[in-house]
C-alpha cells in the first residue's frame, strides 16, 4: 500500500538521513562472474581515442523532453546495445543516430563481463555527438562498474576486454595483449578513458524523471545532485586525490539496491520522500537484473530497467519509453506495454 502525504514524509525521512551514508561491511559487488572462454589472440587496438565534446561535467537537471528512452546495463555487448537502440528508434541499420530530438538515457555499466568494452564506449561517444548535431541528446551515465575499473577492480573483465586496451601499455618485450597494464593506464584517474567517464553524470533529472544507476536516498538528495556529479568528475579527471566514501558505500548512489527488490517495506516511503524533495514523479534505476524484464513498483514511481541485456546474462532486448510523462516498455518482437 502506498503512503500519501509526501510533505510529512519528506521531513521525517530527511531527518533520519541527516547522518549521511554509512559504509557497510564487506560485500559482493555482483554475483560471481563466469570465467569467459579464452579467445583467440586479438590484434592490438587502435590508439585513437574518441573526441570528448561534452562540458567539463554534466549538470543534473535537464529540461523536459517530448520523448525519452532509457536503456539499462550494457556490459560489453555492442550488438545487443545496437539492437536496443534500434528498438528505441535512436539509430538506423547502419548504426548512426536517426532519433532526431529523442533523448536517450543509458544508466551506466557499459563495461565488464562482455568482450566489447572499448567498442561500446567509443560507439556511445559517437552517438552523443551525432545526437547533439540532430537536436537530440544521448546521456551516458556512470555505473558501479565504471568506478570499479577506475579503481583497478578488474574482476569482471574478459580477456578481450584486456586486449582492446593493450595499446595503452608501455611497450616492453614480452608484453601480453591480455595483460591488465593497458587497461589500468586507460582507466586510472586522469587516463584517457577515465576522462571520458568524467563527462558522464551519476544522476540526472530529465523533466519529472530522475535517472541513476543504483538509487537516490534522502542523504544523497541532501548531498546535492550536481555535487555528486562534480566530485566524480574531479576524481576521474585526477583533480580529486581521494574518492569520497559516498561513492564506494553499499548504500551509495551507484550501489544501493533499495528500490530494486521488493524486500524492504520502507523502500516506497523513502522513495516518496526523495521524489518529493527533488520535485520528481519517478525514478529509473539499473544495477540489479530483473529476470522478468523491466519492472515497476511503488505505484509506478520506480522503474527498474536492468534486464540483463548483454548476452552474458541472456536477458531480453528491452527499453523504457517515456512519452507525455507516461512510461511504457518496448520489447524486441513484442507490442509495447504500459
């Protein structure tokens, strides 16, 4: 049952959250990865890095858009990413932007598990530029796996995922294309791909919808959405020496699963308080695979869009469309459903 009366909920929830986020004990970041098959040696990747044309960091508040399509975790699968974007009407068969003024929001975790990490990151930068030229927007966001790589946590990287970044490693006799050296250089704060990630927000609000990888809790709203984006940019660019605890905590905005399961009876009241404080109608999150496809809860005030889209998980090709402030699910091969 949903609770009405958001005003008193705001006061109560924000008061309880005044202590800020607390770092919990040791956690499993994700289910244990399945070891990928050893691929044939991959040729060294080209050294060209996409041109970054975005602002130094992405402000959290964006104007309302006539049509928004949200896409969940991609996890290194370029083919399924393209299928999802074609389903959204964002790109054509040749892989170029065809969505006009469409706004696409991708909620993070573009990398890890699959083999196409670098190809996905590069393609997203191309689509960002093409969308801007057409009057649309492709908002690529940060997920926990982007931060894990910047912190040298490579547990979910495939052999081809290493090889694609081998050109960043210092040339030495006997260097392996599957070693982690090149990836470490590319993703370390101040590295070429860390700078690309630095242009990506952790949280955005487009019209009446808030998008975030894990979730926004009352303490995050108090912390400030633009502050969250700015500090992550400063760290990824190498200007901030230490990453604040907020971004590595189990209940941080890229990690929390508060709204992604139906286990916590307090989740909907907490969500109500956050949405009221942000002047928003709903929140869209990724991070936690929904085995039945995209799901909603709390009376449609949260939508969970991580469907395991990558072939590694075997989930469906699904996206969430929001038109005239009404969400509906688009699934490849099926009729749209609200």
